[in-house]
C-alpha cells in the first residue's frame, strides 16, 4: 500500500487495521500524550480547491505526531496560474515532501498525481470521484459507537445522487454486511448502478422518501447537505429541505444507541436542538477524522504505531 | 482561568503574574534559548478578519515554545462561506486543537465561542469589543521600561472614541493607580461613560486637545492612528492628523525616561525621526507581544513556566 | 556574512563552502535522516508577491532542520494594506523571527530591508534585481551532475533580456571559468553591459539565435520561459516560442552527460518527452534548492552543519 486513492484500494483487513491504529492514537489526538513519531517528516497539503475542515484535519494529524506541513496555499497565487501542469507541480512536491495530500476539482487527478511521483499520495477528494479518508473516519465513528461494523442498519439521507461521501460509504458498509436504507427526494436518489451493484453482492437495500417513518429500526442515520443549486427553483428546494431535516422531536422513537452523523459543514439538515441529545455524534466524527488520518499517515510513511498510553 | 475574553477577567495579581512569567521568557523569544514546553500542543489561529501582526505574534509565541499552529486561513475560502455557523466551526476546532485564538468582526463573538467549546479561547479582538492581549503587552512594555505600573502619568493620544485598545488600557492603568491624560480631537474624545467610570473609581483624568503642551510631565505617551474614514472630508482629516502627530522636535522638554508607544501599524502619527530617540519603544512593544502571549498560552494550557536561563 | 542579497556578496570560496554543506544535507532533504539543528529557530517568509516554489522550498528547508516558519500570508490582507511602510513591517519581523526571507516586486527592497533590521535577510527575488538562492541551487545542480563548476560549456536559452535568473547565473559561471553561449530571439538578447562585463573579465561568450545547431558541444543547457507579454502580437510570440523549445529529437547529438536545467515553472519550452531522458535535470534542480537553502540558513544563523550520515 503506497497511496490511497479510493477505499477499494484497501481490503477489509487493512481497513480494520487502520481503525485499530487510529483507536490507539486517541490520547495523542486529545493532546493527553505526546508521541512525535513523524518528527522530521514533511506532508504537502495540496488543496487545489478549498476544504478548510479536511486541510486542518490532516494538518493537526501530522503536527500532533511531530511532523511538519507545507501548504500549497491559495491556488490563485500559485505557479499553477503561470500555466504549470499538475505533473510538474507534483514533481516539485516529490522533492519537497515525504507524502502529499491532494484535493482537486478534477475526477482522476489524485490517481494521476500518485502515478507521477515516488512519494505516497492521499486523495482528499477529486471532484465527483473519491474521498477515502472521509469513509475511514465514518467507519471509525460507527465502530467506536457501536463496537462493530457488522450487520448494522444504516440510513443515508439527503443528496444521494451527487454526494461522493455517501457512495463510498455505502460500498464500504456493504462490505461489512450492513443493511442500508437510502432516504432522499426522488430527484436525488442513489445512482441506479450503485444500487444494482450493492444488491447483486447480497446487500439489503431499502429506498424511500420517508425519513421520519424509518427512524426506529436504525442504528445509524447519516445526514448530508442538500444543495440549493440542485433544484430548478427556490420553492422546490425549500419544500425538500424541510422534509429531509432532523429535529429533536423526531428522535423519540429512536433506539437509545442510534447515532446521527454528518460529514459537515451542516447548514439546515439537523436542528441545533439535536446537538444536546445522546444521538448526536457529528462533532465527535470530525474529531475522529484526526486519528483516522494519523493512522493512515503512519502507515503510508512506513512508521509503526506503538502502543500508546495516556500520561 | 480557562479563557481570556477581556482584561476584566483578570485580577491585578493575575496580571502581574502573567507579566512575571513573560519576563522570564525573554531569552526564548529572542531565540537565545530553546525551551519546547508546549511540544505536542496545537493552537488554532482563527482570524475571521485579517490581523497580520497579532496572528504572527501568537504564531511565533507558540512555535518558540515547541507548539504547533493551525491557521483557519482566508475566511473567503473556508467552510464559513458554505453557511456554517460559528458554533459549528468552534466544535470542529474543539476536536483539532488544545487552545484557540479568535479574531472576529462581531462584538461578543469571542465570549460566545468560549462558551461553545471545552478548550480555552483567547480573544484577539472582537469588533468594538476587547483585545486583552494587546493590553497585556502594553502593560508589560510600561512595566519593563519604568520598573512599575504604579502611579505613572500616561497620555493616550489620537482616536479615543473608537479605539478598542485605548479603552481597555485606560481601565487597566487606572487599576494600577496611574493618572491619565486623554488627548484627542473634539470629535474623537474618550466615551463619556468610560471617563465617568474612571473618575468615580478615583482616577485622575485630564482631557485636552493639546498634545504638545502636555509632554513634559508624562511618563508614557500612547499614540494611536486616526482613521481618515472618521472625518466628513479630507481637509478636516488633514488638519487633525497634522496636530496629533509627534516629531523629534516635540520631545525636547520630555523626561529622559518618557516612552512613546503605539499599537502599530502606524501611518503618519509618529515621524520616522522619532525612531532613533531613546523614547521610541513601539517596536520593542511589538516584540514584547510575543512574551506576553507565550506567558498567557502556558497559563491557559496549564503548563508551568520554569526558571529560564539564557544559554 | 550576515545577509544574502546578491551572489556578489559571496567569494568563490564561500560559494563552494555553501555547496559543500548542501551536499552533506542531502539525506536530510530526502527524509532519510532527521537532524533538528534549527530547533527553536524561526524563519519569517515575507513574500510580498507570490512565488509558490521558492516559498515552499525555504519552508521545507527550515522544517526539515527542526525550525519553524512564519508566513506573512496574502499581502492583500496584511497590515501593508493599512499603509505600513516596509521599514515598520521589518521592525516587527525583527522581533518575531531569527531570520527573514523576502520576495518583493521592488528592486532594492531586499537590501533596504536588511539594512533596517538586526536579523539576517535573504533576498528571494526583488523585481528586476537579484535572486541569489536560485543561483546557488543552479550551481549546486551543475556541480553535482558534472563534478565541477570549472571550465564547462553552458548555454543559457530564452528570455535573456528580462530574466533575472540568467543574469546572476552568467556572472557566477564566469567566475568559475565557464564558457557561455547565449541563445535568444534578437529582441530578448542578454543586455549589452553584461556581455561587455563578462568579456572584459576574459569569459568566452558566443551569442546566437540557433538553439539546435549549438547542442553537441554543450555541457549544460539552461532553458527559460519566454513570456507572451514580451511580444507585440500572439503570432510573433508563437513563432519564437516554437524555435526556442527543446524536444527529445533535438538531443540525439548531445553529449551523454549534457544536462538540461530550467528554473521552473516551465510552460512550453521543454517538451514532456524530454523528461524521461538522462539529460533532464530540472526536477532534481528543484529538489537541490532545498539543500542549497538549508545550507544557507545554517550559515546565516551561525549553526554549524555536522557530518551527516544517512540512517
């Protein structure tokens, strides 16, 4: 394993091993213990489009482990503007860093970049393509809260058509035997080929537009943002946005240990009154991104994660 | 003490204790000795509006002590633009960092942020609100130059109406028994309620428009920038700007140990020919910001400052 | 040696000594060994105009050695916009950092800055002025590939009129006894006073417009970008750009150890099919920038470079 472009690059065993290492790193991510095992290593953060959360998450993961981070910075100011190709930019990074994280608007840019260089490359989102570290942190959150990834009832809610995150996560959960419920407006349903693929591999799939009637049998509700731009007019959007939204009052029938997740940023999909419930795990989920990325960075840099003991 | 939102959060004893620690950190800030007591700690620098000087000062304070810094970066590119609330952004930071510095255009944003999270928050300026680390570094500068904060004659000059810095500093100096002279154009005088408050607590206050006639009895002259936008027309501004300006020739009657301060950046308020006089302390003042912030960071992170000996 | 503004500030012995230290640092730059000899030191990266490659090169050089970096950030957001003078900005940096790198659109800005402060200043390009670390890394590349700087046949190709890089490099190579061939369109020839100076110091100079006929006797071809804006119309530019371009097929007559260099970013001057030839050294050259800058940083900070042994 030399780069991570899609979750398909990983076996189930590799995924679980990354999550195991991530778990041992929790005290480091919380600042309770200091373990600079990446001292002297340099990460290049190449965000060809902005993603504050993901960039900062990788940055804190690297720095908590003693490593250093180079930021490409605002692309509008970079040599990219002078007409440099992605290939050439990556050659430069090959000379400057030990590992690179790339976020790029063009699908396939991450794979192309990893082929261009000798250092490991992590895909942090390439257009409509993949974002595998999001999937890893989602899996880590589910496993941490439920103790297992196997056989859970998971609903994915919102924009399932264009949401890169929900496609990868569905495929990963199916590999661990989860049953999936896809809840979306009819114009934003999960792409047919993904549903067909999942069913043909034996996964139980339910498709519905009814969020509120589905809640009581679920272990996980994964909410996503529905973007205004997907709708022909504001009215249509408002109608849909109101329906695919969670309020505290919707949760009375939920299992005690049902968890609500969201890749963030949220806008209106989850009412703030949900934040104080035991179900709300979206902020912890963001924090778990740090350990998931720590674990991955160590693996790709060939650095073993020692048993970590909090001070 | 878990956050610092305003200087009112601190007792006089706490202020003096922060200044004592700051003093012991001078050799570290000068790069003469290396003491990485914040290794493994992460500071989030959340500048929702730019402030180069303050951002870099916190950054060097943290890094000199071995800590790491995350920058939110250009807010125009951040998740804030996608409609994320300040509350949600702060939850993310709570998972990524051990302490946060926030600069925000909205008054009250720092207090709101500190209430939203578990990590300590330092207010680095919230609109017309407070900027307590500026006050700490101002006090450190005065104490370092005069050996005490007690009983000094301090003039504050320029825009006293809108200047957040001079309000906090006046209140702090009053607590240490200083006599204050407020020197400003009539349209930019110190707000009446602040003057009343200070007088009722027994502080000696003089208000005047005459900068040059006041110099000889002063221990400190604290200059501030008068902004063009405060005046209805350019002519009016030019007249005032010319009067509330210090030149070397104005200083002949000054006490030998009188010091001139400025929160910087200056534009025209202090002639460059003053820079070479013994009175000019504004650049040292900027440097002292580093130790004041070092001291505060350690305190809020619960890290004791050891006796520091220069190599 | 307290600052580096132009290569003229260095004797040949100093240049060679910097290159010797740089060579010993290769394992550190490759991440093979970790030697934090600049721990506790702070570099201020002051890019008043963007230069991604140079900024990141200094940043990785500093961080590989355990040092910390402060970035001025986007100048459009900085105190410079509030009307602060370069002198005042530099005073602030004097208090925040141990060494500063400055890139500025105005010729002479680097010298002016270094005179304003006590810390060492490295010129990373000041308008039409100098960019000495580019020259150092160019010399390092040539010496590494050829084993010597003495007596080589070096061609400089492209925009020789406005190219800051080729002016400094020509003068440096002349000091080491190289023979120079200047290959450019007639409108972009090397300035007459530089040619005269070089000839009067005994350097063999050939001037030509013929790139392809010159290749077989050369040891080094240094390509540069020809900017569209230098030409009155697009047609004129396209004609010239097509002629001063290297393709793999142009290299059949080249010496085996002839190397092709480029300060990067390239646009169209070197066909991608050249990248896979033994002659292509432009990406290594970018990497060598890291060690050249490491070496210089240590020297200016007064830190001795120990014998480095790869792990």
